[in-house]
C-alpha cells in the first residue's frame, strides 16, 4: 500500500531538511544565534504578543521549556515580556524590532522553500499534497488526543 514509504520517516526527513535549510539561511542572513530550538517558539509569535502558556500549548512543549527558550530569545534581543492588558498578572511574549526583522526574514525563507517545492510538483499537486498532509496530521492529532 505504501511502496516501502514510511510516513514517520518521510515526515521527519522533510521536517529536518526544511529546518536545516531554514536556519542555515537565517544564519547567513545575519541571525547566527537562532536555531531549531528557538523555532518552536518563534513559529507562534504574533506582533501583539502571546502568553508563554499559549506558546507551550501550540508548540507542544512544557511551559518550563518554553520559559527557558523565551529567556534565551529575550537575552538575544528578539523578544520582550510585557504585561497582558487582559490580565496584568500574566505576561505576553512580544517580538522586538529585531525580532520582527527576524520573523520577516524567516517568513521570506520559508516562502521561498514553499515556492520551490510548488514549482517541483506544480501548484495544483502541491496544494493537494498540503491538503492531504494536513488531513493526515489532523487525524493523527485527533487519535492521540493532542488537538
């Protein structure tokens, strides 16, 4: 049925290859101190900020792990913590100007990678591929209770 293709192996290969290219290009673009560990948090930042608890939920990491990553990103100047206007006891993780530049560079690199793969398969096939991959991911998350 799968002609020897293993979903986990293929998904892992794609993830690691995209991640390696992404961070290699970020390093060459002037962001040498950012890596995959940071990517788990950076992927879910918004301009208005996100609570660390929400970042932890979205990236599937423990709150303490996300706290350490946010500490590191703050030390590097990419994010700051600000009081949440909806709950002054809570803090929002907000990208700084430097962080917003990093996010724009990251988005441009990922868009370039996406366009390259869409050109390889053709736009319609690539869209179908992403739709099918999303359906498989959603189904797997539902089965494991992670959704």
